């Protein structure tokens, strides 16, 4: 479906300004990354860790695109800061609940904005001595970075805009849109 058609098919949601990444583009990128992970980690113990809530759809899609034995973990963190801007301290509100020391771990993240959340999550997870730790993010907003953090893989680089869809919310809505769209705030 092209962007023109998608913007008129927003499940009744209002405030959609522009479709930035189509469902087909997302599917193709996730499938390609799944193939890449499949080859890189073949024969190795692998755990994909999704950061809730935003990454639940991307993490599940990526997990299904990996065609080798692989385990799944979830973690929820809340960032301290004002409004939607994180400021560096993160509080683990739900932990993986597994020993990750025998695994190659891939964090599946929805979006990297200032970079504070992932910099801190990576610091915490490295202390648990995984065999390796990498970050794959669906979206990256490098213009907004406040700390020196780079994902190992970014599927899409986007400009400084507030986006929704594929798990990303605005006021807990819009997560079920199958594409990435900018909202009118
Ligand atoms: P960071 O610590 O990198 O600033 O924050 C990352 C988190 O901020 C993401 O996991 C997400 O929850 C939230 N976030 C950042 N930018 C956006 C955006 O454009 N849309 C939505 N829905 N959440 C965002």
C-alpha cells in the first residue's frame, strides 16, 4: 500500500501528519535483518531482548525472522526526565528474569532518541557478562542524540519528529498502526 492510501487508513486515529515508512519497507528491512542475524549467530546461543512497551512488535517480528534456535526476553525500563525526554537515569520496572551470561544478547529497540535509555540499559546488561551484546533498533533519530551512543544496526534513520506506529505510541494509542507515521502534536 502506498503512503497516500495509508494516510487514509489510520484505523480511525486522528493527528496523523505524514507516513514516513511504509509497512512494506518495514517488513523488507526486518526480514533482511533476520537473515543477517541468522547467519551471524548460527550455532551460537542467542537471546533477543525487547524493551517494553515500545519494542514489543518490532522484537516479535525480528524474532520470527530469525531462523535458528533463539530465545526471547523482555525488559521494561522507565526513564527519569520531564515529559517525553529521557535524562539518563533508568529504573528497571521489569527485569529479564534470566541469567544472560551464557548468551549472545541482541537488544531489539523501537527507537533511539537522546540515547540515554540504551546507554544505561547496555551498561547494566554488560555487568551481567553476556557472551556479546548488540543493539538493533528499528528507528534512529541521530539529530537528537545527547550521549555518544550508536546502535550496531539501525534499520531506518529518521529526522527529528515524533513518530508512532509499529509499537510506538502517542498517549498509549497508535501502537497498532502497521507503518511509521509522524503525528501532529
Ligand atoms: P532516549 O533515551 O533514546 O531519548 O529514549 C528512547 C525512548 O523514548 C524510546 O524507547 C521511546 O519510548 C521514546 N521515544 C523517543 N522518540 C520517540 C518518538 O518519536 N515517538 C515515540 N512514540 N516515542 C519516542
